[in-house]
């Protein structure tokens, strides 16, 4: 019951503010923040990172294979250059 009374009080205050021409600073501040991008950055849809993860996984796999081939090539060169 207090909640209903609180809502009614807030509505009355809002009506009084509109009729008296008081400055609605909360709404203005909220609009200013939205325009500055602070709120938009928090509320906009986030891009998916699945593709980036897949690319980074492939790069890691390729890098591992290149390192393995490099190790084999180095071992082969060292074996061929070793005198008997």
C-alpha cells in the first residue's frame, strides 16, 4: 500500500514540476549521456567473437606446425653437416 502511495506522490510531483516549469534535469542528463555515447556503448548489441576465436585458433595451429617443420629442418641440416 505504501508503494502505491509512493507512486501517486511521484506522479503528483511530476505533474507539479511540469505545470510549474521546473527543470527536469534527470531527463536532460540522461539525454546528454546518451548523445555522448556513454550509455549507447553499454546498451548496444555486442558483436560476436566466435569468428575472431576461430581465426586465432587457426593461426595458433599454423604457428605450431611451422615451428615443428622448422625444428625438423634444423635437425636435418645439423645431421647433414656433422662430420663422420
